[in-house]
């Protein structure tokens, strides 16, 4: 018998009250919050993701990634179908909860691809600042050990060493490298007369980028996050989406 409620599988914080933190689960969570879809969260620590998803019958795509099982994953209430990957989940949500009965995510609009492209020069540039903070300030000890070990295997060196090499000892090199990317985002929002990627219309593009912004804030803290005040349009987007960030812990 299928579950009577949408289930979102997400990675917990060590501070249970803080709830969701990771950028990809936030894309799905914000879409659910925006559409007003009732759901419940099942928290899954990093080492438990693969065994759980295997037990749910998830078959990952062919990849060279040594950790092919990822979150978010979702179980849909209508038939119990389980889907891994935020992009595929968004597509299925839009099919099962279509407009006009439910607000549209506007998945076919070019701004969705634009927002994803904006992640490369912003999130990509700041990963040396963000990633070392994840096991230090966000994860439980159980997940932190896994995160440190698997990232060290991926980068071929300890995470802190990789961070210093790529982002500078104080992260300033990474922050400086991100500035052109944030300027691009600000320009795109300005062109549509914001606060959203579609001007006054909310879309999945907003959740793609704001999911990253909230992840950044959780990782680096409020003081460092204030650096983004340099781009008022970016902060206006974040603030305009704040209502869909409120439900984070269940």
C-alpha cells in the first residue's frame, strides 16, 4: 500500500532544529513548500543513504562517481514511486501537481537553465570555502567522518588542504573568484525587474539559486553571508523566497 503522504528523504543537521541545509534537497523542499504539497521528511545520515535507497529499489544512473546514490530522493503518495535527483523530482512534481490547481514551477522557461548556469561561477567558485565547513558546523559526527573521508578520496588530499590550495588560506581567493558570477546573477534579476528570475513570477529557477544561497549561509555563517550585500538584487531574491525556506525541519 502506498504512503498517504509525500516523503522527502533529506540529510540531517546535527542541530535537529536547523533541519535542511544542502542545496539540492532545498530545491525540492522549496518546490513543495511553494506548491503547498503536504509532505514528511525522513532524515538519512550520509553513510545510510546507499543502503536505504537500494532497499527502496532505486537504480542510480551509470556514473564514475563512487557515491552514485544521492539525496534528495522522493516517494510519491499516489503509487509509491521513488525518484532520486532533484531535477527528476521537480519534473514529476509538476506532472502530478499541475497548474492551475497548483502553482506552476515554470520548468520549461529558459530561466531555469540560466539559474543552473549561474551556479558554476558562484557555488563552484565558493566550494573551497563551503565544503570544509560542512563536517565542522553542520553534520553529525557519524556523517562528518564519512564526508571528510569521501571528499579526501575525491580530491586526493584532506579537505582542509584542498580548501587552502583552491580558495586561499582565508578563503579570499575563492570569494574574489565568485564576484563575476554574482554580478551576472544581479544583472539577470535587474533585467527582469526582479525580485525573481521571472520578475514578479516565482519559478523553479529561484529555488535552484536560493537553495545554494541558503546552503552558503548555513556553511559560512551570517557574518560572511553579509558579503552578498554587495549585490542587492541577489539579496532581494533571497529575501523574497524566505517564506519557502521556513519549513526546514519536518
